[in-house]
């Protein structure tokens, strides 16, 4: 079997703004990580790596996907199980 190399394969370069757009598109209209990865022709692992990188750079708040709900512990203490 003979294989010919026709040209040099180049890596795509993704700027922080484009990475942020891709990461923030997760969840819009119910889009999953897998769907977003297919749409942009990258792996799911790449999106998770970008999310981690953007959080470290301070471009993506670490609590962007966290929701806090207030809990009244005093009301819970007296409540029957």
C-alpha cells in the first residue's frame, strides 16, 4: 500500500473569544456537549479542556453552571421525616 502526502496538515487555531462562544453555546436550546462538539468538529474532551482553561484565565466564571438555592435550616430542623 502506498500513501502520498499531498500537503502539510495544519492545526486550527482557536482564540479565547471563539472558545468562549463554543463553551457558552452548551445548554442553549437544550444543546448538549456532544451536539456542540459535532457542530464545531471538535471532541467533547476538547470542550471540557477549553472550559477548564477559560476558568483558569478568569474568562469563564467557575460558577457559571452552578445554581445555589437558599435553605432554611431552622425550618428543616423541626420538620418530621
